C-alpha cells in the first residue's frame, strides 16, 4: 500500500504609524514600501499559514513593507539566503541554526514559532508506543540521518538505543501500515495526518513531552540586520504575530487561504485543514498566552542548549536574541 507522502522540511500587531495612511492612500503606501523577503524552510503549505494571513491582510504593507514569501525545499536552503541578504528573515530550527553558527554564520534566533518540537513516534493503536521505554524491542522506521535524534531521546529517558531495531525507510507511512515496522520517527503534522486522511488511526508520542527540547520553525536574522535594520525586523515580526494569532483563531480559514494563494502546489483542503489543526498546540502554549506568539525564555533556551549538546551541537544561550520580540510585544 502506498501512502500519500507529505514532505517535511529536507506571528497582536504593533501600533504601526502608517496604518492610517494605508487606509486612505494605498497607492502612496505602495510607492513607499520597501521590498524584503521571508525565506521559508520548505515548500508552500499551511505550515506557513500565519505568514500567508499576514500578507493577504496587509499586516506588512501597513508597515511599509512588501514582503515576498520565498519557498524553501531541497534546492532552496534557508541559511545562504539570509547570509547574503536575499532574505531579511529565514525560518529555520535551533539544530540547523546552531550548526550554521558553528561554521561561522552570523545568525541569531529572534523568535520561536513552534514551542514544541514536532517530532513524534507514530504507531498503530493495536501496538502503541506511549513512552520512550516502549521502544525497547521494537522496530522503528526512520532515516538513518535522524539517528542522533533518537539517541538523544533515549539518553534523556534512560533507554538503551541498542534495544531498538532501526529500519532505514523512506519518509512514508507505508512500512507502518504494512506492519513492516512497529513505529515511525516523523513529524506530528505530516505522516500521521496523511494516515488520518486515509482513515487510518495512529498513536503519536510527542518527543517534546519526553524531554526532547529543540525549538523548531524558528526565525533567524543576521547580527548585521539586528544592528542596522531593527525597524524592518520589528515590523516583519509584528506582522507574523498578527497573522499567527489569526491562524489560531481560525485554522480552517488559514488552510483555505493556502490553497487560494498557492493553487498549483498539489495541496488538498482536508489535509491542509487537519495539518493546521494539529499545528496549533505545537505553536501556542501557556508561555505564549502570557507573553505573546514566538516567545522564549532563559529556561526554554537552557533546555534547548542541553538537548542540542546531545545532538553534538556546541551552542550557547546567546544564539537566541529576544529583543525584537520585546519591542513587538511591548
């Protein structure tokens, strides 16, 4: 049985002074707008729905920005676009950003979209994996490149990885459905969604609920931009905040907008709606309720530093810079 495959990766607006002008002189605003880009981490889908809302509702144009949403993918890496200035902000992840910084990239993480890492262990109800300890004696389908991820989860939870049989698989639910493996390492928002769309129930153990703390869908910007283009960064992030708050209020509308804006991406509405629904609890939490979308704290950063060390990444807390969010959220 071949399952439909979904590719993995390879946000209260500020009081913007141009709002009144935009309402009365859109042509003047358009003439004065500044072209900037947001480099997405993967191909267009509702994964970036908050950004689509920000663009479609004019949250950026109100601030004098004309924001291009550049898709990512295997042939469009995020880091070079940000380093070279092709994009003012890129969407990355703490593990990727830390690897780039180790190699000399002048990045800072300025916001965190996914408060919980989306990695899950997906299994079937008749043979569920509910805790990391349940992995012992099981076959797990995954890309070998993600072995450090599994090792980190095992280390955090005192599980011997040698008791788990790793089966190299493509990023597809078919091996699990065919009982060739007991579980899969995947994202909460893709393979389990694909199975659900086909009427196949799955059990997902969110790794973030078991100590795996790696910020995902993070916003990165260069140190130069933080020093010299702060107003643009604040305006872009303010638009993101407004867009993602709207996303939370109506995920189905975000899914519909995704298909409207990108009709040629091979997307279908039921899948995008379910993906949007499952994204919300990953992106919003008590922390964001208290402080605003994209927020992070010294404590959450420290947890990330610890987990990243298990992934072989030597990173310090100064990789994260909260100053832009502090301006956005007042």
